């Protein structure tokens, strides 16, 4: 860029110098003007070869792409915030479920301890048999009982 600035000012000085001596017709000046015109044409060609308009177009397109990238990143960031919020909700639900499962586990362990102290089916049948025998004995005693204690058994 510095190179073209120097060329620009050189060109301006040459144009100023050329205009100041335009009123004189001098063959060496004519050659100088021809040389100057040739240099200006070469400079214009060099500037055109640089493709500055295409560079400006390319830079504008890059700016548009950068703007689109920024928009995409902002959208992605918003989606990530939503995702993180959902993950936190799920984590809270899992924590609550874990507490519930722990409570159920404690209840089952308590029931297991309690069940360990309970009678088996065989023990219950044996106890029922003993109760029935006891009831038979009670029935017999009642049948032969002297309720008024007078020595006479009432039927």
C-alpha cells in the first residue's frame, strides 16, 4: 500500500510539473510528456492488474460470511443453554428418583428383617393345630363344668 501512495504522489507532482510548463513547446518536454504518459499508462495497468475491485468484492463477501458465522454461533450458544437447562432438569429428576429408590430399598430391608422373625407356614399350621386341641379341651371342660359350684354339672 505504501508503494502505491508514493507512486500516487509522484504522479501528482509530475502532473503539476507538466501543467506548469504546458504553455511552452519544447521538443524535450514533448518527449518528457510522452514518457510521463507512458509511465501513467503503465501505472494504470499495474493498478488494474492488482484487481482492487475484486479484492473489495471478496472482502465484502467475507464480511457477510463472518456475519453469518456470528449468527450461527449465537444460535448454537442459545441451543446449548437450552440443552444444559434440560440436562439439569433430568439430573434433578434422577436425584429425586435415587432418593425414592433408596427409601424403597430401606423399606424392603426393614420388611426382610421383619419377615425373618415371622413364623413359617409349617409353624403356623402347628400353632393352629395346638389352638384347635386347646379349644377341644376347653369345650370338654365347659361341658363338664359346675358353674354354680354346687357339685352338679350342668348340661
